[in-house]
C-alpha cells in the first residue's frame, strides 16, 4: 500500500510539473465553456431588418415601434418600393423585410383584417424560420393588445406552452452538452497519453519490474485525474450558474455523484486508449478524432437522436456522453431524482467496469 501511495504521489508531481497538461486540464475547459456559451446559440439578437410601409398610419407606426423596441431586431433601413427588396437582400446585411399594405389601419377597422408580408432571406433556412417566428410572436402580441376591448367572432387563438425552458434560452441546451464534451475529451485525452508517455520516456520498464500489480498501475494512473477533473466540473458548474444563469432544479449532491461517475468512465476510456497506443501522438489522435465527432454528433447534444437513421441511433448507445447528457439535463432542468435516471447510471457503471477490465487485460506484463 505504501508503494501504491508513492506511485500516486509521483503521478501528481508529474502532472503539476507539466505546464501543457495543466493548460489542457484547466485552461481549455474555461475557454470552451465561455466560447460555447456565448458564441453558439440558436437565439437571434440585433437582426437587421428593413421596413416597406405603404400605409404610414398609426397602426403601422405602433407595430414598427414595438419591433424596434425588441432586442431581437434592429430596423436598419426604410425602403420606398418593392423593387428595392431584392437589391437589399443581395447586399447580405438585411435578413428580413416587413411589407405593410396600403390603407393598413382603414382595413383593420372596416374589414377587421389587414396584411403584413414577412420576407426573409432563406439562404440560412434555420435563421429565416427563427426570424419569422419571432416577428409573428410580436405581431400576435400586438393583435392581443388592440383586441382587448373588441369582441371578434369565433377567433381561434393557438396557445403554446414551453416546459422546463419557457424563455427558450439556448444556454440551457448548450451548457449540459459542453460540460459533457469538456469532461469527456479532457479526461480521456489526458489519461490516454499517460501510459504511452511512460513507454516513450523509457520508464515503463521501471513499472514492469516493480511489484505494483497491473490493476494498481491502472488505478494509480486514473486517480490524480479524477481529482483534477472534479475541479474542472466544479469550475464549469460555477460558470454556468453565475455567468449563464443555468438553473439546477435537482439535487446538487446527485449532480456531483453522477459527474464523478462520468469522469471515471471517461478516464477509464482514456486508459484503455493508452494501453493500445504505442505513442503519445497516436493516443492523442484517437482521443481527439475517435471521440470528438461521436461525442458531438451522436450524443444528442446538437442533433436529436430520434431524428437520426436507425443505425446511428444504435451506435449512439455505446457513446457514454449520450447517457450523461440525459442524466445532467434531467437533474439540472427537470429536477429529477435517481428513480428517473437509474438506468442511465447503471449503463455508465457498466461501461466503466468494461473499460477498466479491458485496460487491465491489455496492459502488457512485459515489453515486446
């Protein structure tokens, strides 16, 4: 046991003396959580739009002022004729045009209906659809305001309710996903080069002739990174709470325990990669290329798994990040307890045991 403690102490010294390792452990997660949190969003803000107002009456003025007051839109230009619309879209700055018909207010009073044409730049379909939805929401709200004291016959007003994220904040989607990616990639990357580094430096012979058993070497390699990755997780959650106002509806203790479990799973996978790699470069490439794309694309972080083809849905089941994202969203956003996420927890435990057993089996008793 004394030798084992000494081995773990050596690993800590080795990590803290390597500035590059410390940067990967602590610098990259902070930079990534800030970048993903602020830069990657499906919300729209300060979108430049143009107005073509044929009526120039009180109602069109009120609608324009309401849109202008919104943080989502910036009225960049007023145009005079419809032939100008194509030209301003070609310039690429204007993303939408509101075209008010003639005698807008008169038709609203006499006929109880008037038309507004919403024209969007559909070179980016998702953005165009989002802009259209936001503008329609503003128009519906304005219609409700002017209809407060007016009785209209048989109006059907659709009502939509958003649960768990009523304000549709994209940060609620991205923070759990980014936290998963950071813990997965950093943990696996750091441990994947640990044993391969021993091979390259020629210190593997010392480990092989020492009385330390293979399982002790594996655990000794993983243990320091568990401690450091937990600090990483605390930093990420703290940034999410105080900068991005991410709620934690469920138990913080359960969130912590599940995060530790996922960290151990990722570290175990990294150790497995290190046992089958001969060089640090190979281990790094496997960690980055072999894990990054599957984690991002097949974990449900960005794209819903249910929308994928059946083969990809099946493959996604072997991605640990998929199960952790389900767990973390359940705890942070839905406030669920272990009774709702026990299956995902057992899957992560099973994966961890599998990776560790396979790592011990692949660990070379003697150099070839």
